[in-house]
């Protein structure tokens, strides 16, 4: 029989074959396409969901290039599906199964696809026959969780949500054709470019990753302007709002949901009693880096509760253990975090002068120098013995164009927070005009909940203390002082500091506006204490649509 789909791309539900391992199930269409596969459990989010959303749900296909017919059956006594494709060139058998235990490469079942084609021939040069096997197609379509798709909803730009850009790292569903379906497949682009070999026995997840990587490489080669055009989307871990163990679980969930990096705060006190936490960032960072594959950053200050030699040692140690995976932003500090040192709180200008000295001291220590310094801060023969081959990047936290421009040529990047677009343009412009050439990072405070009213309540309960003017926040000394000022804050000021919405599409629009300004990395900080609903929702309905 010749498999068929309707005009919208859907197969007849009655024709699907089911593969299972007791934990989950994969549904395979007659044409060789895996159209449904939740991982790791039956009620988990589907990795492929073409069954419910043919245009965008995602699938992995393995089928002949030429017109074909299909015969299929389960291997007797097993849940192994055997499919025989027949074309004018011959026949090939594909077996599909979900392995448990023995396969062992992943902590869940693996969906393995193997094609077996022996003795089939295809004509090559005239008068000579080459054993090349059937021309085969491997296709990987983009993934989208169907429960979050509502084609009727439109963004402010007018495009339907399911018409926005493809998920990050897979900008197209175009198929790539290959030959030799025996022990491996040769991946060949439509223009004839050889892309590489893929073992037939790979798990379906590894196969999908490899295919999407190849596709992206070809597309970027076709469009040079996009080689560095993607914005990294990261997760912000707020030590003021959750216990260290809870935050560790949050970053693991964020990594699984598709966030590409993480950053955290470094506080000794929260901004309010409602936030109620303040774990030690440096202990936590070592564990977070060791238990995820994410790159991490931290915003800190030195010269008060931390001596710059201690800061240099701490940052060098992390960068030595986790090369190229750690950066830190060195700021001038806030009174609430530094008052424990007992030092009279200096003016902003004095703090910025101190910052300049500390930047120089830390740089020299990372370079291996023995440092003596007699200025606003004192150093007596400071030295860092364990240093990474490549020092970690030092970024500059800046909330004004003046600060961004003042230190631009002395740092490896800039980090700031969400603000009106014109204000952010001025900060970016000052950084570049001042000689800044490194990465630009934006931290975005937002509040999401199933209803807009609840999202606004979360923002007020948790983040009203942080919606005060920056110059005031730097001077206040205790959570009680922050709470007293926040009590007078109106909703307009609050929503100027926190993006409040129950609509993922609205968050997509706002984040795209920030990305269009040219930020290299954007870190999302949901200001609520419970991160799991935010991570799940944004992983499904926001991250796939960001540039």
C-alpha cells in the first residue's frame, strides 16, 4: 500500500503503529515518520507532536526518497516494528523499537531506528553497477509543544504564534536527503553538499540533534548575516527569593527546558522579608556548575565585604575548574549588602573610583602578578596561585550611560537590566562609544501567572522593593528601609520595572524588542518565588519563538 496524508499533513489515526517500553509510547506513521513521542514518561511533554500539530509539532522521518509502498508488522512476540519500503530500486527494511536498560546511554528509553538494506543495486556510470543502496531521506522537523499552540492568537506584530520563527537552533524544517541506508546514512544537502555520516543505531534523540545541527550549519552558510545573529536566552537565579537547594533544582529544570545559560545574584540580605532568603552565591555556583552543563555568571561587588584579592581567588578557582563556563560582573556595590563591613558608606563617585582600583587589582592578580596597592583599598603582596589558562570575563554592571562609558574599555562586557528601549539604546551606545567590544547582557525582570491579576500580585509582593530609583536603592541599608519606600509605589512604577503579563505571546513581543536592540544575551528573571510553572510555560511557549 502507498501511505497517504490529508492536505493538512495529517495521517489517519488508525494507521499508526505504537512502540512502548512501559514508561512511554512512540507512534509511527506508515510513511516512516515518528509523529508522537513524549519523554521520559507517557504524560511528559512530547518531543515530537506532529500527530496533533502537523505544521509545527515536529517529527523525525526515515523513508525512501523515491515513491514507495509499505508493508509492516511487529516481529512476532515483540514490540519491535518491522517496515519494508519498496521502490523501483529495490526493498529495504527499517526496524523501530524503544530499548530499556540494555541500551543504557540515556536515563530513559531510547527510540532506535535501524535500516537494513543488503544486496540492492543502483546504476552508476554507464556499463557499471555500484552497490549504493536505496536513496533515503532523513528529515527532522521543528518541535513545538502542542498544548501551548493556539493558531488563532496573534502577536502584536500580526503574525500567528505558530508562524513565528522556528525554535532556536533549528530554523527550518527542510529535509536533507541521504543514501546508503545500511550501517550509516550519508547526509547530503539539496545542493549536493556532503554533510557527514549518521550511524543508523543512534537513539532518536541523538539523531534529532545531529540532524538539526547539520541543517542549521547549512542555513547559516547560506545566510552569513545570521552567523552571530541568535540571542542567547538564559535563566536568572535570585538568591534573595529561594533557598540554595531550591535554586539548584530550578537551574536544572531551566536547562532541561531549553535555557542556554544562567546567572545569579550575590547578596548577604534580601530586599524584603517576603523574599526571605540569601544563600552564599560562591558555594552555590560551584555546585551549579558541577551539576549542569550551563555557563554561569554572577553580579558581585568587591572592596567592602569582599577584599579584591578574595574576589580574584574565588573567580579564578571557578574558572579553573570550569573553563569558559564562568563570568562575573564587578560593580560598585549597594549599601544593604556591604554595610556589614562596618565601613562608612561612600558617595557614588567614591565607589566608582574604588571600582576602578578593584578592576585593575583583579586583572593583575588573574594575570599572575604579585600585587601591592595603596589606595582606597590596600593590598600587601597579593597573589593568586591557582589560575585558569584563560581568565574569566569581567563584565560591568551599569544602569546609566555614564557608568557604561566610563569603564567600557576596561571590561569584557556589559550587563544591565530592562528599562525603556530608548534608555537601553543610550546605555549600549555609551558602552560602544567608550571602547566596549565585549558581550552585552540584559537581565529582564518579569512576572507571569495564569491570570494578569495574579501576575501583578506576584510582582508587587516580591519585587516592589526593586522598582525604586536605582540611586535610592544603592543608599538604603536594610530590608525594612526598602519596604517602607516600596509601600508608596504605584502600579505604574511597578510595571515600569517588571514586565507583567499572563500572555506568553506578549512576553515574546517584549523580549524580541530587547533582542532587536542588539543584546547578545538575555537572562529571564521571573520575580515569583515558584519557578517551575514559569520554566515549563516559557520553555514551551516563549523560548521557541525568540530570535
